[in-house]
């Protein structure tokens, strides 16, 4: 589990995140959502140690990551996997070499041992026999899966995903969401996903934090978000009239006031 306590961070006298506290649970997909400039990326960077908070704490399993010694921080970082927004693959390296890179950096395993692990994770993300391909030969979805394979090759306890569906079509996005969810459950990982993709929110949002102008505006699950009465959150989620109508129909359905079979017909009129 990761816990953030009263995190505050600013740049050039401008507060970007202000007094944010939350718990992010193992075995669940924890989503941080919000518009551009809401502070969600800065919050994630504080959690992984790329930014030092001005005040507050980031706790990993109760240990104060923010103020611990550099060597102790390195030990925590070895337990963190990161899926970057643009996949961040090395263009000059093959798929195999890209995935093996963390093993080269952080282990003393033999080449045979590293190759075995690389093949295991490539098989897990459905990229078996893609070892010798270069990033230029891959589709956007395949690049994301290589990024996921590299992120989990060290068996991390924590997985951070920055806009994992950026640049992907809706169907491929669903595949990536499903893969992230499966890996989270299988390995009991604490997964944190930074996104503004509402499909991801509804598909994998076990625990959701909504950021607005640097503040934690709302917190809950994808089962609760539809029925939230928070006006700022509703403006973010139900940006179109179609979605607003969908929410109204869903609420009436839950109240037993409309026939479920008629929902889509009503929405499409």
C-alpha cells in the first residue's frame, strides 16, 4: 500500500497540489483523474520520487519515502515499475533488449536467466516471438505491451502508468486496460494510473481520486462515480449531453422507474 499525507508542491510560488492525502491499495487499480493542469501528474511524480514535495509525506508500506536516506530510496525504487506515456522504448534496441534493460541495470543474473525472465513477461503480454523486432516495427498497442513487459520484469510491488491509453484507438485501449487489471490482480500489485480516459475509469477504476486545481476534489470507486453529486466531478465526467442523459437514465433505472430494455432506445431518440 502507498499512502500520501498532506502533500503540497509548488513551482515559482504557484501551488500545484495542495494538502492532498489518499491511500492507494494493493491488488487494485488506483486511478488519478482530472483535466490538464489539475495536478495529477505532479502528484504521481511526487509518489515515485521525481519531485520532492514541499511538505507532507509519501509512505510505502508505512515507511516514509519522502525523507528516507538515498540508499533506502533506491531499494524502494527497485520495487517500482513504470509505464511511460509514450512507452519510452529505445529505438535502437530490440524488444528483447528493451525489456531486459532493467535486469541489466539492477540484477547480477546471467544472460540465460535474464532471457528466461524476458520471455516470461513477453509471453504474459501476448508478445511471444517478438524478441528481435524493433520499436519501429510495432503498432502503438504493441509498444504499450512492451512497455508493460519492461515495467513488470523485475516483479515490482508498485506499478505506475502515465496515460497508458494515450494515442491508442478505443479497442486497443480496452486491451491495455484489461492487461493492466489482470496483472494488478495476479501479482497483487499496487497500481496507480494517471488518466483522463473515462473508459478506463469505468473499466478498471477500483479506487479513483479526482483532482481539481491541485486539490483532491472527490474519492471513490467506479461504482460510485456515476452517482456522485459533486458538481465539478460531474462536469468532468459528463462533458456531453449524451453522457448526461445516460447518467439520468442510469439513476432512474437504479430507482426502478424505467425499463432497462428501453434505455438505449430512449438515449438514441
